């Protein structure tokens, strides 16, 4: 008899589809960027400013969104968030200049700001603890799948309905997800519809909401090294998301479809990296019981691998070498995603929404603001598409070093209940 697809797995699948949709909505502008730039008469610096607009409210809502997810539940917060995403995506197709494009991207950042930290809250409740890194890996692999399919998808939609119409089509797909989520998901797992066996497999300590106030200052201090590592990762990740299609289009003078296919190949490596990183991290944890080895060591290998394979992009001007190097570097960089998103769940499962929001304030917020803007300015200032990659090399090394300060093996909630002398020891 075929094994029943569990309700918890169905919830995980729906969250995976959300990650895919959010990244399609987030990076669609990078594929359409050459046409938007020409249509609106923008410079690379202005385009980078428009790219970074997404990140200002996104950064702020990392801190608030996770708290909202903990307090009001993922069902409501994700419904509201995705409705805003729908409206912002459709509005992007109606922009008439830099100001309106900036405003549309701001609105998109508002809509997406609470999503990943709130989804982490949902996964901490609906996923067995032994599969936390896998859940983070597979969801983020769907986001990288979104990166991979977006360039050719947008190129096709542009050919069919223009770049403006492509944003309207994507808005409709986002709305369909909202309807499915509202109909299927519930904040608290219960039997029925769960079986007793399924319910017993879920983490009871994370199932209850955080009824007392979130200890913001103590939790932020505990999460600060994780936030720093995620900023170092996020700098390069946002460089990829915003500029890789234009890199092939402008630096190697390929047409829109060729640039889209090269970009899709690069982003496909991230799909593999995300999934593999989660599987490896959980495997190490099961075999050793050592959270430092399972989380920190995988992160360090990923960031150092990304550093090594980005070097040829700067030294060799050959499109095939660049594509292979970018893809291999992206595979390694994405190895770190599942373990680093599992770290807030390890450290503070009761406050996993707030903790992951603090972490993503670095990579999803600050890095998203600074990386595309600095990269675009350096292209205009130096005339080079490769020199700006030097910043990524430095930050990847810094992130690997900071990873040793994270300590996912030390529970924040346990430390709060221990005497101060024991915590210091």
C-alpha cells in the first residue's frame, strides 16, 4: 500500500511553493531590468537604487515580522503579506519612472518582509526537529528554483505580453497561493486531522505560542553573531539575484534570452546547494549529535567554497568560465542556507520567528540595501563588471570567521532559566 503523504509534508510543500513564488516576484525585475532601464531612461546607479528599495521595509520587517508571526500566527500574517505582494507586483507593471518603480519595490519589501521569519515559525511547529535543516534547505531550494526559472519565464512572458504584462501574470499566481494557504493551513497542529502518530512526531515545545513578552535585547545579543554571518552571505546572494542577468547581458553582450539561459544555469546550482546543505546538516546532527559540526562547519565550508570559485570570475574574461565559476560558487554559498536558517530554531525554538527575523535583518535587510546599490555604483564608477566582486570575496572570508561565534549548541531558552553564574561558565 502506498504510504500516505502526511499533513505536515503537505504544509511544507505549500510553504515551498510560497518561497518559489516570492523569489519569482522578487527577482523578476532583474531579468526585465535591461528593458526597464531603456524604457525609463535609467542609469545603472539608478537601477541599483530601485533594486535596493525593496530592502528598506524588508529590513525593518525582519525585526517586526517574526514577532508578528509568533504573536498572531503564520496563517494570518502570511495571508496579509502575500496580498501585499500581489498588489506590489501588479503595480510594478504600471510604473512610469524611477519614483514609481522605487515605490513599487518598497511595497514589495513590505509584503515580503515578514514571510521567511513567519514561515520559520510555521516550520518549527509543523516539522519534526530532526528535519529542521532539511525543511529549511528544501524551502530555500524552491526559492533558488524560483531564481532559476524566472529569467527564461520572464523572457517568454515579455515576448508574449510585454515586460509590464509579465508582472500582472505573476501577481495572479501569488493570489492563488493566498487562497490555498488560507483554506488549508492552521496555526496549531491538532488531531484530527493529524493522526496521533503524526502529532507525537511534532515538537511539542514549539507548538505553543510565546505567551510572555519576547526578551528582545537578550535575544538580539544572542543572535548578533548569526546576523553578522548572514549579512556576509546575503551580500553575495543579493549580488546574484539583482545583477547576474545584466552581467551576462551587458558584460558579455548576449541577448535577453541567452542571458536568461545562462542565469538560469547559474541559479540552478543554488537549488542543489540548498537541498544538499540541509540533508548534510541533518545527517551530521543525527550521526554526531553535535550542532556545531552540523550547522557551523557546513556554513564555513560553503562560504569558503564560494570565495574560491568566485576568483576566476574576476581573473578570466570568458563567458563559459564565468558561468561555470558563478554556478559552482553559488552552489557552495547556498550550502550555508539550510544550516544558518536552522540555527535560530536551535537557539530559540520558542521565539523562532523573532530570532530568525533578527538573523535575516542582516542578510535579507542590510545586505539587500547596500549590495545592489554599491555594486551598481561601482560598475558606473569603474566601468568594470568584475572588480565589484572583490567585496564579496572579503565578506565571504569574514562570514566564515564569524561563524565560530554563533554557538547553536547553546540554547537561549535554557540559558534564561539558569543562574547567571552557570550561564557565564
